[in-house]
C-alpha cells in the first residue's frame, strides 16, 4: 500500500524565545524538522514526503538543505494560516490512494517503531492515532472554580496520525472550525471512529527551550 507523510512545520520561535522558527533550530547539529523527515525516510525509504512551510521560508529551507547536505526528496508546499489549512494545502500534493500520515515537524524524536506501528494499525483499522497516558494530576477550571478530573480516562495525543488518503481528503474539504485541533478531530467530525494506539513518551514536541535541551540529552544517550 502506498504511503505518504505530511510534515507540518509552520511554527515560530515565539515560545522558544528565538528569532529562528523552532522547526529550524539546531538539534544534534541538524535543524529540528530534518530529523522528522529523516525518520520517515529511513523507516520507509519509498515513502512520499510533503513538507508544509510558510512560503516566505522556502528560500531559507533551500539554504539549510545546501548547508547540511540534506538530499532526502520532499515536495514543498506553502502552509496556511492554521495547521488545518497547512494540512489541507499539503493533501493536494498526495496523488495516490493508500495511507497518509500527518506529523508535527517539531516532533523530531519519532521512532521507526512508532511509525511502523501506526501505519500497520491504520491499514487494519482505517486510521490510527498514537496517545500516551496523562501522568500529572488534572484540574478543570470552570466559572472561577477548579474541579479535579480523573486522569485515568485521559490521554495525551501525539503524531504521526495515519489515515486512508480518501478519508483524510474528504475530512479536509470541510470549512475550518476552532475545535479542529488535530487531524483526528477533523476526521471524527464526519462520523469516523478514531482508533487509538500506544504512543511513545520520548516522542516529545519541541515547544519551549527546555524541550530542546531534553531532546539533545535523549539523542546523546541514544548514540552512546
């Protein structure tokens, strides 16, 4: 079955306190988003890769590829104002049936084992979304008061999220709504059941400076 992976990398450096968008910050000597692209390419060498970036970053991306001798082929598409619109734009570059993953470019530590797992399970169940348990105590703030929430019923959602291409394209023909926070919520809004599978605690999202520091440590320990 043919496979594609859409890597969404439209972040800024705001929460990283950086002028450089977080997808381009260096991690173990390589821009963050290149780690994500490498992971899919190394897991499935024949996979079609689509990278969604703001159009004004295309030139910078080309410079980074030259600088780091990065030659993994990928189709570059201009992202939109939101993640939803970036995925919508990227889907136009997926020209086959089969399976498509959508992955946050700021999750550079995604493992080959997780990538294989979500693709295999999506082929069986129609889609697959990786999740991990919530370990912290949770409280919901409502009308100025807080109430405890049973964390045992909660899961934190990760990417890559994998769907059949036609299912994903049909879902993204909808008009954007604020509740569309990930691909699962978009697909689910058309009545599809979402299959959840075990994610990976190491598959962290780079959002704040300490996330990058943690990722550096994880990579350093892995190569020892």
